[in-house]
């Protein structure tokens, strides 16, 4: 934490009193031009059984600037003040997280009052962040933050709740607006465009001009004469065409109450029947295959426990699905066998798809 001031009058290893269990501290490098904030020490102080705390540590004092209860998170992970150049809207923002809840959070100081304003940070864009649960779509357990030489911020999280986890994922904190101005409130609409193979059709023969003998016959008989209309049988050609392009392994998403096409219960078409998929062993790898089939670039969430409703009118066709994530069709993944399962419809699996991934939006 730096050199202890000579006037401290205490043991050299003691800098300040008044904290409990600090987890991750950082020194503010200050504004690039004004040097405002330079040298301030920020720490995340893990609480005992009620509150988590963010402190600014000074040589003669410990100044709590924010605390949150355990319904928000139970183990704070201290972060950094953003001082990079790529995202000016984030300048001066202290970004931190919670190890247990997976929340990514921020504080910004009001220069007039000295108070800090709290905001949660969501990964994703537009409607992605409007959906509950996606505020921590990265691997949940945020274990540490870091900044590079240019002041850009990163955080690392793991898939298991352990500070000694042998592996994790590093994410870069990105503000997609990239403009130093008031943010425009805009919700983009995602449109799914499905390109189907062209249907080979036989061109209709062009009509030829010939003598209209029927009309000539009617003209000879007079205006009161009628001719019966022949009864024809409706062609079934169009009926046979419907469903022609359905293939084993096709998937669709249903059940979103807002009618959004990028999320829903997964239903799969096998042997001329639509059915559901059980959520046993249902993972993001499985969701990636489904989303790619539907034309999306990424799987944002693998949904379980019939979050998009139960497909009670359908059979359960797949169970114990295990995908590598590279398959072109869900049916190509390992599974228990078509129609073999030990599930009920309250275990129907779903997905949330998108075309933006690993982007953190303020």
C-alpha cells in the first residue's frame, strides 16, 4: 500500500486502523490532465454478517464511501477508478464487484457534495439488460480487478466460489457509447433473418392466343343463355409443399411472454414431431448450438426449470444433451436417445441468444 508517512508515529507496517478484512485495494492514478484524485487508496472491506463496504484509506482516517447489504452481495471485491482514454464517459468512475453475487457495480463522486452515486453495470446491450438475471452473465465469482498501462480496466471471474481456483476468465470493461456526451436512450431491435434454400419450381406454361370458340358460341345463343361451371378438385400440391423443408434437428424458441425471437423454450423437430428438451446437463455449450442454428452469434444464457413455460402438449424428445459447442445441429450432440428421458415438463430447457457478447455497458 505504499510507504508509511514518517509522522504516522506507529509501527512501519501499520498505515491505518479501522478496517475488517480488505479484499483488493488500488491507488487512483488521477485524472490525466487535472491530476484530480491522484494517490487516493480505495479498498473493498469484506463485512461480517450484514454489510459490505468500500473505503478510502488515508494516513489518519478510514473513510467509508459506500456500503451495501447482503441481499445485494456477501463478499466485496475492490476495484479501480477508471482513468483510461478509450471511454471518456467512465472517467473517474470507481468500478468494483461482489465475489458471491457476481454483481458488477460502480460509484461516481459528486464533486459538489462529496457523495458517491451507485450504479449497477450490466453485460450486454439493449433488451439484454432489461431481462432479469443477465446482470451477471459472465462467470459469477468476481475475484480480482486490474488496469493496464493505459488505464483500461479488466476483471477476472471464475466458475467456482474459491479464491484458489486454478482457472478463470478475464473480461475487459467496455463502454459501447464511446462518446463524451449525454448518453442517448436507444433500445435497438434485434431482427432474425432466416435464409432458406430456394424452392425449385416448374415454371407455369405461358398462355397462347387462340380463337375463343366458347365466347363465339355464347354470342350466337344470345344474352340469356348460361353455361354450367365445371367442378374442379383443389390441387394438393401446395399442401404437400408445407413443411417440406423441415428437417430432423430443426429448433424453435417459444414461450417468451413479450414475443421476443431471441429467447424461449427450446423445441426440436424429430421424425415429423415437435418436442421439448430436458434441462438435465443443460449448459451454455448446448445453448450455443441452438443459438447458432437460429442465426445468432452467441448464447447469452442456458435457461433451466421451464423459465419460459412448460410444453405440456408436446413429448420430451431429448435428455442428457452434451454438446461440445461446435455442432451444427442439437441432434448431433451426445444425448440419451430420442424419446428416452427421466424428466417432466417443469424441467424444459430454454436459451437466450444474442449478437453481442462480453460487452459491459454502463
